[in-house]
């Protein structure tokens, strides 16, 4: 089974991608700092798919956290959805 790491996996797009990946047979690992999202999204994904998701509440800018995730898991691909929702907000708080 292939493993995909989703950054921002608790957001709207990330959670919908989680559903599709699980339904296609992928193992999914999510990293999200929850600043613009909610863990409730993953609970809904689990309810819809019946699948299991590894979740890490970390910021993608935390190099140490990312290295630990890559050391503990064999990751075949990364899909990056972590980001602030508004351009103005992203520019004000990069």
C-alpha cells in the first residue's frame, strides 16, 4: 500500500482529498497545525471512509517534526494543501 502525506489535510480541500485517497486504497498521513481548520474534518473523513488516518498536529515549517514523521513512516508522496485561505492574510502573516 502506498503512503501519502497530506499537509493541511484537515482543511476543506485536504479533507476531500483524504476521502478520495483512502477510497483508492492509499494510506494517508495528515499534518496540520489547525490554525485554519478543525480536527472534526478528519473525524468526518473516518466516518465516511471507515479508514484510519495518522494525524500529527504540527506546522509544516517545523523541520524537526517533519523529519520525525519521515523517519517513522515510509512515505511515497506528498500533497501540499497547507496554507492560509486569503492572499491578504498570507501576506500579513507568512
